[in-house]
């Protein structure tokens, strides 16, 4: 049943794409809220005809349509920080859609302020993750604005219903009821959901590819590309300095031609269900592999280990819509310092869907050939290693002695340990009569 508005609004800034959902929302908002609609269109690399989108928004009833080009901001403020974090959701998804939402929502809020709107609206469904990402951004940036989520209010319950609604009102919409894929594009990736993909036993149709070729049809000869980084940020490709947008576009073309960056997965949505998505992220896949390889040269062991420890959490924050959280900002502060010396070049070999680093160099490299060599050197005295190994293994050695003593007393070590574990939960541990070793811990 349609939920009627509970709060009167005068003007709404709608995150507008010109796709099926937002095409019908301009009319629906006017009919159900009796308000004016401003369409906010954010270019993050969708490869769309934005003049046509503007005309369509105005033709369907928007009083204004603002198109904002934020491709570079999307990369430098969202995608590249996630790259430095090594953020990959559930080990496979490079977060292309998730990373674009903060910059789109922020621009939408700016448009709302420009046009004196008292509400913002988005086209996200009540089953998806994007509703959370948009609305948490609104809460962080404009908590005073009313949020309207038509998919949680209207009587439209499916994409077929949306097509019928559009047909009844002569609203031009892309696609057809029989082609029900949901496609999201930006500079970082292309994603596909819905339609036959909702059946996890069905292989991805060949038509659901835009950035990559089938690896089987990729060139039979490998191609090497060299990426240059400064402080963990990609700045050049094959020796040519490029701005972020040009670099990612060119690398998408090169890596995509070798079938690099395809992922077909079932993921855990934030709202609790599992969903299947097919993603293409050629440039991101190469950059992630290259930066990780450079870090192996330039990060010390403890810093590298700590970074790996936060990578999953960073990915979760992005996926869960917590981009504007204090924790994500704190992670970025650490990553900025951690990559202070992540400057250098990495050569990646592209071949039949794979991206393998094969060479790397940095003026800040911590790798020392004179230390790593198996040949004789004047820096490392191998005789010193004996004492180090004995001290490093001291805890294991002491534990082994205790087990041996227990066995000598006729006790089953495993059983004894289990009994002592139970006893320790109900009373203080008894001190042994004779200490095996002493010293401060």
C-alpha cells in the first residue's frame, strides 16, 4: 500500500541518473509530494550522454538539472584512498559502486543547498546497500534535510511495475521489461545485477561485459605495463605522467583488452541477504596488484602487517556506507604516513585475465641485495643467527619441557591440560612448587 508523505516538502534534490528508477521518480515525487524537483546528476565516469540526460530530466518535469563532473574527485578522494588501504570486500569485490556513493551524495547535498531544497531523494531499493550509503552520507553532511526514498513508499514493487508506470505517463525509459539487468558504471568499474544473474547456477551471459574481453579471446602474447607511484598514488603509466582520470581510462582499456578484472561472485549485502554481482574492474585490479608489490619493497614488516590488518575493516566501512565515519578518517591518516615512501615503479604483466607484477624499483627500497644474497657478504654474520634462533624459540622450548615432564610423571598432557583449563575457570591457578624459569615478562 502506498505510504503517503508524513512531512510536507517544497523542493527536492533528486540523485538522478536518467535510468528506469529515477526517470519515473521525477513524476512520482511531483504527484505524491506536490513539490518541485531538481535533478542532480554526478559524472563519475558513467560514459553517458549528459546533455541528453539533462534534457530528459527537464522534459519529465524537473525545474532544473545540474550536471557536475566529479570524475577526478571520485578517484583522488575515494578510489585512490581505498587503493592505498588495499580494501577489497570479502576478498574479491573492489568496491566500485560503494566508493562512488559518497562523492555522489556530497554533490547532491551541494545542489540541494544551491537550489534551497528542503529534501533529498534517491532511487535506491529497500533491499539494497545503496540506500544505507546515501542516507548515512546525508546524515553526516545535511541532517536537516528530509530524506525521501520512493522505493520504500510507492506501490511499485518491481521493475516491471516501473515500466508500466512509465508507459502510463509517457515517460521515456531505457531498456525493456524483458531486459531487467541493473547496471552501474563509473571510472573504477562496471557492475551487473538482476535478471538471469539472480540464479547463481547460471553462467554470466557474454552480453554482460563492457570493459573486458573474454580471457580466452585475449591476445596470446603478454603485455607489460609500468605504473609509477608517488606516496602510494598512481601518477604515470609506461613513463608518461597522466592525470588520474586519463591514467585510469587508459589502463582500463589496456588491461580490459587482456581480460583482466572480471569477477563473478555472491556477496553478503549489508541488509542481511546474499546477492550475486558481476563486476569488471580492470584498472583497479592492476593498480591493486602493483601497489601491493611496491609496498613489499618500501614498508617495514610491522607497518605492512598493520596495514593488512585494517584492509578488511576499511573495505567493510566503505561497503557499509560508513565513508564519513571517524574510523575511516583515522585509517586514512595512518595510510598517508605509512605510504610516505611508497614511491617507485612496478611492471605488471597482463595475460589472459591475469595481472602479475614482474619487476619493481624504488629509491626508498628496504631491500638490500648485500643482505639477501646467499653468497658471502660483509654485513651479515651468519653465526649470529644461532643465538637469535634459540631466543626466538625459547617459548616453544619451555612448553615442550613442561609437556615432557608431565609425560614422565605418567600424565596424559592433553587430558591434564583440559582438566586444568576447567579448574582454572572456577578457582585461581595453583602455583607450581618449583619454577621452571623466572624473570620479568
